[in-house]
């Protein structure tokens, strides 16, 4: 990867780039960083790069020297030009990863009142903000971007695992860290870290990451996949009885092959331990069993191994109670039942609040999805939480298939990136 930095103060960038991990990586050829002095492309004895803004105001970097500098470094392929600016999109980990995939990244360091808008409109691909405050120049934000991007380039950081354990990479904050001595000013290192028990240490670190995130940055949960942070398994239950028919009466519905295929694949993709299929009808259970066996045994399993993996998540039960009893035995804890509905339900809870509850109390969640016209009231009444309906669009129309509802719900709780 190549990074070019357009700046009026090249010595600031060069001093930073020559130090520590970044300096060693550049020296070793892991990435190429070029610092370009904008003044070298200015005209006149004073090599002027800025002028007063039209219509009053402060000084603005001129378009002409910037255009010449960019033209010189661009080469045959157009680079991706990023401009650190308080008006830009907020920098976040996923954006850093996008920038790290660019073949040639150019960072334009602004000054004074900014950059002539004509240059920005013509050449800048993205304005990036590192926070809602204003600095005297773009060098510090550019340093932050270079540092964040470089960490993702193979070989820059000694251990790739260290990058994946950092805050934000997996959607959660990092765990606390300690070093010698074991006791300092009356404060001791947590005993578990001195135990040598790798499993206990990993459990403690996971717990501390959860605690820190919930206390300091609960907003991160909206985009964090929590599956790696759960001690218990998560389950999806597709209920065919008791559900409602069109008249609102208790009913049973038929299993469809399409539901089996799509829900099983969603469960496998998001790490669901088991897809619990519930119907009291023996013929329906037999049919579902035959379809499952086709893809998990013999020709079907070898013909499409990925589909076979998905279908192995399916487990069939005659009742909701039996399915929950199985989970209770499997997890050695009471299942946390989350009922879903497409209707307004008094006392329903937003999915983010449920997500925090699962994470904070390490529940074994069972997401219950109704077929037909939705779960019967007895299921809703027995649930530990009823999730507010999936909402979108501009009106109140809400009639998603159970397949779609499952995928959307699982992505909210366990999807990331």
C-alpha cells in the first residue's frame, strides 16, 4: 500500500513517520509513505499556497498548488483522496478498514479556514472527521489515519491477533491490561491473571470487555455481534403451534421447505446452536425429518456440504415446552425466551435493550418466531421479553415472511461487519 500526505509542514509528518512501530514498518517496506510539501508546487518568490477567502473570512488553501501536487503524485491510476475535516464523516473502525484496502491513499492536510471548495469538489473522495472539534491543521488527523490504517497492513504489527483483540475491531471495547509489579501503590493485579489458567483468564477478559462496553460505550452494541461474548448458546425457535390464523384464533400451520432451507442457513451463518422446529403434527415432523435427512446424510450431504452444515442445526420437537426443556438441559440454565411479533404489544422491549440484557446477564436466548398470523398470546405471555416489531418504510405495513424476520433479527444481535 502507498500513502501520500500533502502538507505545508512536512517536518511534522516526517518526524512522526520515522518513529516506533510505524517507522520500522516503513523501513522494512511493509508500506510506502510519501510526504509531499505543497509549497514545492506554489508559484512566486514566496511560494504562496493560501489567500484570503472571497466574501470575507480567513485564509484558505489555494486550489492551484494542490492540483499540481496531486497531479504529480497520482501516477497512472487515480488515488483515493481523503481530506481530514471537521465537516467530514466520523472516523470509525470499519472506515479505517476500507481505507486500508486502497492501493494508493492520499491525505490532504488542510489549514486555516480550509481548502478551496473547487479543489475539494473535483478531487476529494471523502472528508473525514476525527471528532467534533477544530484543530489548527490537518496534520494530526492525518497522523491518526495513517497510524490506524497501517495497523491493518500485514507485518506492521508483530502479532495479527493483537489487532483483532483491540477495541472496536470486534465491536466491543478492549479488556483491561496489567504488567509488573503484581502490586503497585496498594493495588494488586486481578488474581485470575496470575493463575496461569488460560480458560479462566479468557473468561475474565471477555467479562471485562462486556462490562466496559456496557458502562462506557453502550452505543457500540448497535453494531456489535455479541455471539463471541456469550457463555451460553443462542437458539431460534420456529413455532407452528400455537399460532394465530387469519381470524385470530389458535391454529397450527404447515412446515414449508423454503423456511427450512433459508432459516437453517441463517442460523448457521450467525452461529446459532440449534434451529428448533416445533409442530404437534406427526406427519409434519416426519416430513421435516426427511428433508433434513436428505441434506445431512448420503448424497445430499456430499453434493452440497454447506447446505448439510446448515441443516445440521435443525432439531424437531412436538411442543414449545419440550423444546425449551431440551435447551434447559443442554445449557444447564433457564432459557431466556424472546417472543417476536409484527403487531404492537403492550410492554414490548426494543431489540437493543434485549441485546444489553442478554449480554449483561449471560442468558441463553431463545428467539421465538411465529408462523401463520403470529404467535398465540400464551407464548407472548410466557416470554421473558417481547421484542418490538421490525419496522421500516414510511407506513405501518408489516407482513414479513418468517424467513426474513429471522435473518433481520439475527443480524441485529449477532451480525457485524
